[in-house]
């Protein structure tokens, strides 16, 4: 693991492979860069790949304070510049999905395309928002059981591999409570449709079962989006069905992105 410091926060990352346009992989809420390992290994055969631990996550620093999406975006833009990556294909899962969307909107000079792997809801239905707000309150009060139940009961399918479920739970439940609560508040406060209106690069949406963002709504919010849908995989579809995810990203690159990267 390499590190880079931005505004006093140490960020851990891995940098491997060669080729353009390079990839930057951005994990989700209370996860770490290992969640995209199947994709990083696959694409590093032909392209440069950077996998980042967001602030508060993995081996990066975990400062106290707020965790808005824009803070991650500022960090990622800094890393892209410092590593001389040029325009990247930014791939994000869940919270990372909306993070790469804002990266596209805020730093179009640094983004060739984005891939959103079952991104967090652009718009929270009232019932879901109330449930998540209740979970955040429980986290802050020291009760972590609603957090565990939310992950185990809502983010996997009944057929999901139990070993994978246990591994994901172990990582996500190990995240400090101030990060878990603060990062989820950042997700709840994100204006998905507003940010999507400012993102003009090619975009791929890979929905899971069930999708957090219905594809027909994604097409309304982001008219240039290409919708894909994995079969037999829940929210962590890049881990449960890596062959499907890798193939759809490859197809997207081939048809929508490679000319941009070559130019």
C-alpha cells in the first residue's frame, strides 16, 4: 500500500498496471478498497488501476467531523492530479457511485467516464430515509445492531454466499461509529438529480437485485447513462458476480470510452 496526504489526511491506495485511460476504484459506505479487488486485478492486466481507501475507511486516516460526499471528491481529485493520471474512468460502488458522479460534475477535466455500481439512492423514498435516519441515530447512541441488520438483511440476496456475507459484515462493522454515522449523513444529504444534471461524460449504471435506483429513473436523471443489470447478485454485485460486472465494463469502454481515452 502507498499513501498520500491531502489537507493533513493520510489516504491509502494501491497503484498497479499500465495503460490508458486509467481506472480509479472507489468503494462504498464503511467498506475499503479490497471490495473492488476482482475488478482491479482484471483491468490491471491492460490499464493503470488505482484503488483508494476513502478518508475514514480502510487504511486511511479517520478524522472526526463531517463526511460529506464533496470531501471524498476533493481527495480523489487531488490523488488524480498528484499521480498524473489525466482523465480517468472513475468506478464507484454504492456511496462510491454517487461520489464518482459528483467527481464528474465538479472535475470534468479529470474524468473520461464513470461507472456507478449499484449507487446509493439519488433520491431516498421517505420510508427508506426514515429507516436510515433511525439507524444513524442508533449508531450515534452506541447501538450497532440496527447497522448490522441493515447490512445483512437489505444488501444481499437469500442465495448470497454466507462466507461473503460474513466477510463484508466484518469489514463494515469495524468502521468507527463516527465514520459510519457521518458518512451515512453525507449520503442522505446528497442531491443526486442535481449533480447528475451537471455530469456530461459517458456513464454506466450497473444495477443489482433489487436496484437502489430504478433504471428508468436513472435514464431521466442522467440522459447519457447506459443501464446494465447483474443477474443473481445483490448490492455487492462486483463481488458476487465479478465476471458479469467486468464484462459489462469492458463493453462500455469498447463502445463509449476508448475513443475518448485514445484521443
